[in-house]
C-alpha cells in the first residue's frame, strides 16, 4: 500500500468500519459494505449526492475523470478537507449516505422482466 493511501486511511480512522480494496490501479473504500470513495493517482474522490456537488464546485474541485470519460458521482476532495480528519469524517459520512441512497434508489426500481433487454443511458 502506498503512503497516500495510508494517509487517507489514517485521516478516516474516525469513520467506523472503513475497508479498502485494490481496483483498476487505484483503491476503493467501503464502509458497511457500501462503496463510498476511490483513491486514484494520489487523489481522493468521494461519492457525491447531487445536493452536495456545490460544496465541491465552490472549492474548485471536479468529478473523477479517466481516459474516455468521467464519473460524475465521484468528486475530488479538497486538500484542506483531506488534511483535517474531523472535516474529512463529515464529508465521508455524507459520501456514505449518498452511497446508501443510491443503493436504495437502485433497489426501488421496477425489476426487469426476464428476456427483456437492459436499457442503457
């Protein structure tokens, strides 16, 4: 594990049940089985509800981008938040809540009938 990942995990020590897993050249962070963050290229990105995006935008942060696209549900954490364990805990708790809400919304969708194609987009 690299030192940036260790720093992030140390800063998140107040958030209960945080685990990590290597994924696609980065690290996925989980709490209570919910994916809520990714560490990529020495940057931390949190799962973000639409209502919270303004907090990231006003600090000049953007969504997670990769070659060929962006994941607009993951936004980069500002350096000052990353450096303050208490503040990062608040932001992480909101990210976990956003992840939980997304999971509940996904589960509330009407199930697809067998044999029907999946809708894209």
